[in-house]
C-alpha cells in the first residue's frame, strides 16, 4: 500500500481577515497542496483578532475536512511559524486616513521584520513563503532580509492575481476561453506601475502580439484595466479584493509545489538574480516556471522598447521602496 505523504504545516497570518477567511477552507479542502497531502493549519493573528480567528478555527473543525489534521491559533510569531512548511503572510497594516506612503512602509517594515526573524528561527528547513499583504514586494524583501539562513528565493510576493486578471481581460478581448490563454507575464511591482505583458502570450492558435498590435486597446484599455483593477474593486466593493486574492495565493503555492503546466508559465515576484536587467535582490515580478519545486525565471524573452520602458518604470518604484525601508533600517 502506498504511504500517504506526511502532513504539511501551513501558517496563515491575518487569518481572521477577509482573504484569510476566503483561503483557509479551500486550503483545508486540498486545493493548494493537492488531494493527498494532510494539512496542519496555524492561524496567526494580532491579539485583538485572536477571538475571531478562534471562531474561524471552530468552523474549520465543523467542516470535517478529511485532510485537516489540526488547527491552532496564535498571536506569537515564534509559535505560529513553528515547523511551518508554507507561510502565507496575508496580515499587514492597511493604509488608514492621513497615513503617508512612508508611514505604511514603516508600519509594515516592523511587522515583516519580526515575522522574517521568526521564520528564520523556527520554520521547517524547506519553508516556502508567499507575501500577500501590501506593499507585498517590499514586505517580502524585508522578510527575506531578516531571514539570513533561508535561501532568498523561498521568499515570494503575490502577482498571480495580476496574472489572472490579465488572462481574464485577454479572454474577454479575444473571445478565447481562459484555458486557451497561456504565457502572459506580469513584470515589476504589485502596484499600478506593474507591466502586464502579452507580447509572448498564446491565445489559442494566435499570438498575443497580434492583440498587442492594437496599441489603442493595449495602452488605453488592457494595461490600465489590469494595473488599476485592485483600486476599481476597492471602489466597487468598498473593500479590497478578497476571494480572487485568496484564489491567486492558492494558485501560486499550488504551482510552486506541484509544478506549472508544460507549455505555460506564471508570474511571481521573487528576489531578482539580475535577470532582464532588474537589480539583484529586488523582489520583482517575472514570468516563471516551477521546476522540481523551485521557481525558474523564463529566460531569453525578447523585450522591445515598449516593454522595456514599462518594466523599468515599475522597477524604479521598487528601488525607491527598497531605499525607503533601507533608510528605516529594516534591511
Ligand atoms: P483584512 O483587513 O480583512 O485582514 C487583515 C488581517 O490581518 C486582520 O485580521 C488583522 O488583524 C491581521 N493582521 C494585521 N497585522 C498582523 C500581524 N502583524 N500579524 C498577523 N495578523 C495581522 O485585509 P485583507 O482584505 O485580508 O487583506 C490583507 C492584505 O492583503 C492587505 O494588505 C491587502 O492590501 C493585501 N492584498 C494583496 C493582494 C495582492 O495581490 N498582493 C490582493 C488583495 C489584497
Ligand atoms: C488588489 O490588487 O486587489 C489589492 O492589492 C488592492 C489593495 O490595495 O489592497
């Protein structure tokens, strides 16, 4: 009889928040690590939200998920990340009234310094970290810099939501089914400066470049729709995207652990190795494939002037965020 895999410890921070609530039940049902991997959930919250997280833990129990071994709720990062194999860092400090960008970087720099250190000390050797909480790329940079014993490439930030948004917009434009759209790419920051790139995409039997040739649509509709989608959702819902963000986080970890489809790739923000001229160490989004459980940046893509200008603009924003957290002493 085949042995079942040992349970994976999955830590979710911000577990009492909207994305946490949308993610936890699907993780427990096996959507993230597959139908054969038992899950042990660790819910990490701030003290004032522990009671709400305990309520979610009761609901997880009540769902009687066959894969779910146990659920613990913590407000101490060292306990929440103890032995963790997959850490979803969703909880972060939202921008409040009167808060400047620098204040936001400072508040989150503090949180991700503490969490990076705790992960460094107590997580499992092969831990994989996905940062969802904004500003996600720079929060991941801070966490990675505070975890010197863990290879930097295990710290990633979420741009899969932007990737999925780009697929949906291209499907709408072309009339193709979502499943027939492959090889779109998100470059840069998870912010409105990001560059969703369809020049290398496949739309069924057609090339993405064919659609990109309509510059009016590309620059006047596609790029701003994808890049500003987060704000559009906040305006419409009165709250930021939650279920689609949870879905993207699950897609990200699923593909990281179980692999990307043969003829496709996805987008992930990870520490740059200098590829495509992105300064080393910046947590920037690239087209990537998951090979044997590790992300590999897709190499050899031709980047024309149109794309170069847009990638450079987003990378410049990442550099200024990095410089700000450096001055604040977080990295
Ligand atoms: P939310 O306000 O509903 O929940 C956030 C939760 O995080 C709260 O329960 C809060 O108590 C908790 N929290 C705050 N600080 C914490 C800490 N130090 N440790 C543990 N928990 C902590 O927010 P949400 O809608 O779930 O969104 C969470 C984050 O995800 C926000 O920063 C949002 O901007 C970001 N987001 C990112 C993407 C992306 O694609 N990268 C998409 C959507 C939202
Ligand atoms: C999104 O892309 O939906 C979010 O990152 C928006 C936000 O600012 O929370």
